[in-house]
C-alpha cells in the first residue's frame, strides 16, 4: 500500500466520521424535550412502543459514536508520519512543513482543495503538487522512519 492509498483511506474515514457527527447532532436535536403523553399511541400498524424507539435511538447513537472514535488512531498515526510522534519531526522536519500541512489539511482534516489553497496562499494545482511530492517522499523515506524522526 502506498502512502497515498493509506492517507486516502483516512480521508474517507474522516468524511464518514463527519457524516456520523452530523447524524448524531440531528439525532440529539430530534430527541430534545417533548411534551409527555401517557396515552397509548395508535397508528396504522397498531400500538407504538416508545421504549423500543428510545432503545433504537440509543443503539444508533452508540454505533455513530463508535464510528467517530474508530478513526482516531489512524489520524494520530497520520499526524505522527507528518509531524513526528512528539510534533517536532516527521515529514515536516525532513522535507518542509508545507508538504505536511497540505497532506494534513487535505487528508486528515478532509478540507477542500480550494480552502487549503486559500489558507496556504497558493493555487489549487500547487496543493495537489505538494501532496503528490509528500507521498513520494513518505514512500521513499518510510512512514515508520518519519513517525519516529523527532528532534
């Protein structure tokens, strides 16, 4: 697996976690305080079990939280490759912080290239070039070596 494949997988997982956070927020908003009714609810299919709805919502919330936290170790590993295990090494130290920053924003934060270009004050094409060069360097040097390279 190339470093680009690895970071692309993280980016996909980060995007999935962002969608899960959105769903979790909407779920929590929808389950806000409501007027309590003690009447049995009747619908087309018969009675409605409020306990089952609550259990289902709790189960969904738990699964969403699991999806969100599952990506954290991969993001931490990506950060170690880019900046070293202690934040003062890695690709940033070996080849320059612009390379590490471009990959961090594009892949670990899943920011859009236009936004990254604006932050980095360069063109979108240059952001792509920075990322491509960063991946070549990570593959040449080795991800583990970069992660362990701290000053």
